[in-house]
């Protein structure tokens, strides 16, 4: 995003900063940085990321607690219990 902004502004050089974070902070930054204008692979997010953290970081995805409540609220068959 910074590269695109610098290019649009006609800059030939731009400052670069290297972060020395741990993996957890890097994952959080990746989500937060792409939430407003980036694209996400929701299959990867669903399988490799924690939904609660994603929601806390501003990426509104499924809510695991809500899904569990929906399962509990489904009416069950009086005959078979399913």
C-alpha cells in the first residue's frame, strides 16, 4: 500500500522500516493492515486463524460462539432426537 501511495505521489524513493516482531504480532499486523483495502483468502482464514482474534483486529468474520448457539437452538425431532 505504501508503494502504491509513493508511486501515485511521483516519489522516486521512500523510507523503509523493518519490524522485528514476533510471529503473533506479525500475524495481527497482517490482518489489521489489510482490513481496510486488502483482500483475504477466507478459506485460509477459516482453517489457519482464530476467529475471535480476527474479529478483535477488525476483520468481521464468523463468530464461533454464535455458531455454537445456533446449533443448540435448532429444534430436535421428538422421535429420533436429531
